[in-house]
């Protein structure tokens, strides 16, 4: 199933190139944030990151509903993005609040139990061990909110139910998802290194210890201003293809495992889902 839905995602993007719009926006935002980070520093850039994430949700919501309806119109994407914006935003805010609460709780408990000698690495590991399963089961909350018109808590509950009912398929989905991320990063990292090879050439004379000690600031200084612009362009093209593919793959996979009807298909739109995510018509 996971590979079939990946092929379906590629077919959708080929059929409706408008789905590249979230990738274009993500690429532009990523490139701008990288440039701001180099020019203005982390403090100012961190504020813009929040605005960029909020802007991206508009295109994510619009793209999800466009896939749901098998649409191909950019104006429809923007209109649907506005319509479903808060349905997508609110579950994400609740999830962020829960994860923050978990992190704060673990930090407090660890500090109280261990005192000043508490191991902060253990605190971080415990937080990650709790956060990863939480993200694992709530990953489809935005898709559920759009595909099934669910409010905030129902969309989170629906995501948990779907993941629990299709754990094997979802695990396969995550594996393919991570493979796509790795391939995209690897390919564009090679392109980046190839373009900036002359500037990175001094690193070839470093031993393993020296390379491990190189900081991001030293690497940025090494590539110089030209390298900053080259990196921005590479970030743009990496996100241009990655974001639409992952978004379409996620939507196609969710539609497949839940039995959500395709717009214009033969399955009736009237019906309900059972506790295992199966679709039953009235």
C-alpha cells in the first residue's frame, strides 16, 4: 500500500502542478529565513520562523482539501486554505502545548528528584521518548480535520484511532517518509558540496577530530557571502520538490487507509467511519 500511495502522490502532482505551490512557498520561506539568519542572527530570525509557519499552514490546508476534491485550481486552493485554516491550526497548537507541557513536567520531576546534580541529557532523552510516540499517533490530525471536517479534539482523536487501527501500514508509511527525506537531503547536500567545492576544499585536509570540531558558524564563514546565496538557492529547490511530495503522499495514504471517498469517484459521500477507520455508506 505505502508504495502504491507514493505513486499516486506523484501522479497527483503531475496531474495538478498547482500542488507545487506549497513547495514554492516553503522554498522561498526557507531561503529567506536562511539569509536572515546569516544577516540578522538567531533572535530576529526565530520571530520570523513563527510567522513563516503560520503562513505555510494556509497552503497546507488548501493543498489537502484540493487533494481531497481532486481539484486543480490555485484560487480554489487559496480559498479552501482560508476556510480550513483554523481547523488545521488549532490541533497543531494543542499538540505543541501538550508537548511543551510534557517537557516542562519531565524537567520539573527530574530536577526535584535529582536536585542540582540532575543529568539534563537524561531529561532530554526522556522528553524525546515521550514526544516521539505522541507525534507518531497525532501526525494525521491536520489531514483528518480537512478530509473529514472534524473539530480540533476530534481530529486528534481520529488520528490516534487511525494509527492504532493500522499500525503496520503507518509504520511502513513512516519508513518511506523518512527515506524520502533522507534522499532529498543527500542529493541536495551533494549538489551543495559540488557547487562550493573550492570553498570547502580546506576541509579535506582536516582529520576526523578537526572536522567534528567545526561549528556551523565556522562553516558559514568558510563558504562566505557567495556560499550563503548558493545555500539559499539549494534550500529553495530542495523544499520545492520535497514539501509537495510529502504532503500529497500523506494525504493519499490517509485516504487509502481510512477509505475516505475520492471526489467524483464511485463511492458515496454519505456514510460513516467505524472505530477501525472503515467506511460504511448509508
